[in-house]
């Protein structure tokens, strides 16, 4: 056997002083590789079952109750190891495992969002033009509108009736269901369209979903195709045109999560932003063995893509009410709990894409397969809208993840003046909670079909578990 060469002083100095990150697949062992692929099978199911925030909450509750969680009622008795959850109007959910330490020592939080960019039906959506029936839409969140034409779409949501009943709508998610699409201009007639910038080539008001073309027979009035579509909706769901006013129906891509690449190392799907981090926080909480030291809280919020506004968004009082009721069970002031708490704001970050290298600052961009990306700040331009975590907090997270063997990297969302983005971090920080952004690097973020690394997904799960365990 050849003798091992001694390292030169320069090599020793390089290893001691310089950061030397490696591709995660070169670091993990076979047992971890298996855990990565096993974990991602569950994640793909989570994506397929939860294409909207409502269905995501429904499946979360299903998984939580199977793991022993119960609805949290105000005033109920809690003890170390108690597993509770509370749903906010069907669109957001908080879960907790009560720790052995009193709540005046704070709680350990992962906070993600489960809404994703999409198309919402307008309050008066159905119309007919030239004997074709369409649904009018209003886009939700930051989309690139040209990506949403000529792809298969399905409809998910609810219609709330005046009598108080709620009708669930799901068309396109079951075998044999029809699908829907948005038309685009043929290239033969698209010369003028091709001259327009990407952002204006597809106007928002042209994102109209084709829903039918067959007119109602035995009727000589106008809008016979519209009437035929409305009759089908009435026959199947019992709804009338006026009921769309009190409906929440979303058009989402009609394809499920799939493996990407010959090596199956990536996942392509709709909704990675931010269900990839939501599932990581949820799964880590469900997998806790016994009572953690500090109470562990998983936050799955709504409305992040439009500023975390509204009663189900992170700016609402739902989070304080949930933690406040936990604190009340121990007669601990809420403020005493929050000021000792830590939150990992888990939201996706941009993965460096060599096809568009001009918008990234390579030294500070997250790389695919290098683990969870830690973002000291998000925001735009001069850190506008960022919570900007303190140096001591970043050092704490570095130590925590290294001690648990979690692969991580630092990340920024592109060049300083190129763009930017935000998360729920600032709203947690505004509550006097130490907060750091972290998440899975994503290729094609906000597209109807995004791509992530399986290894990065698993390391985000491992990071969430490390936060809960302290």
C-alpha cells in the first residue's frame, strides 16, 4: 500500500482558513442516500395531495392525526409530549409538540407558507365569446404569465353557498376527468407578439381558461355554450352562476410530482415554493421521538405570495393566539415566551442556474446539491424588506447544523440590484423572535413546473429537526 502523502503547509493552511464546500452527494454515506430517496417519496405524495392551501391543510391534518396529534382547544390540559394542532379557516395550520422546559424558555419554530403562485377565478368568471366558453382569471402571486399558456390545468377549490354549506370542487385530479388550458397565438400570426417583452406578450386579461365549446341543444337563445357549461356545473355541484361570487376556485397545473434526470436526483413539480419547506417542517415535527426540551412549533401559513396579508396570513394574530393559548396553559406571559424563542423561516431560495449566470452573484448563490441555503437577509436593493438576522444568531445556526451533521450553504437571491424577494421572516422578527431565513434552492422558481434537489429537500428536513431538538 502506498504511503499517504503529507500535506504541504500551504494545503494545511488552505484547509484551516478557507471555506471548502463539497457537493452533498460526495459527502453523504449510503444510509443517508437511502434516507434521502425514501423521504422524497413522501414529499412527492404531499405535493400531489396538496396542490392548494386548503388541500394542503387537509392532508397535513390527516398526517398529524395519524401521528397522534389532536385539535388544540383553548384551556385543555397539556403536558410534555402533548401533540396538538389548530386550523385557521381551512387555509393555514399550526402544530406543536409540548416540550419539557417551561414556555418562559421560549419555543423552537419553523415557519413556512403553503400557498403558491396560481390563477384564481374572478367573482364573475364564466363567459362566452364566438361560441367558446371561458373562465376569467386573476393571477395570484408573482408569475411569469407566458408560462401559464398551453399547459394542462385543473380546478380546485370551494363554493360557499348562501345556506352555509360548502361545496368542494375538484376537476382534473381524478382519472378520466377533463382538463383545461389557456390558448396562445400560433407562430404563423405571432410576429407582432414576438416583438413584445416577455412581461407584456401575454396580458393578464388574456389568461382566460377554455372550458367548453358545445352549445346547449333545444335552445335558440344567446350564450348556449355558457349555458351548457353552467348546466353541467349545476347538475354535478348544485351551483348557479351567482354562487361564483362566494367561491374560491384555483387553476393549478394538472401534472404530478416526478423524478427528474437519469439519476432521479431531482424532483419536478408545481408548488415547491414553498411546500418543499412546509413538508420539511411538518415531517420533522411528526418524526420527533418523545418530548423535546423546548416546545416545537410548526407554522404553515397562507398568503405569503401576496404579502402575508389577511386573516390566514403570517401578519394575522393566529400565530400569537395559538402560542398564547399554549402559554396560558402554564400561566406564562406570551411576551416572555416570544422573546426567548427562535424561528427558522423556511422558504425557498434561488438556485444558481448557469443558463442565466448574469443575474447571480456566484460566490453568494445557493448551489443545487449543497444542502439547505441559509439567508442572513432577503429583501431587495439595500436589503429593503429584510429582517437581517444578527451575527450571533447566524453563528448559533451554523453550530446547530454542524453539530447535527446537516449540510448547509449561504445564499442570496441574485445580484444586489437585480431583484429580490421576501419571506415571513420579518413578521416573525417583528414579534421579537430571533429569526433566520433558510430553505431549499429552486430552479425555475414560481414557474408552473419547478425543480429541486432531493438531497437539498432532505437536508432541509434535517435542519428543521435539528431546530426542534435544540
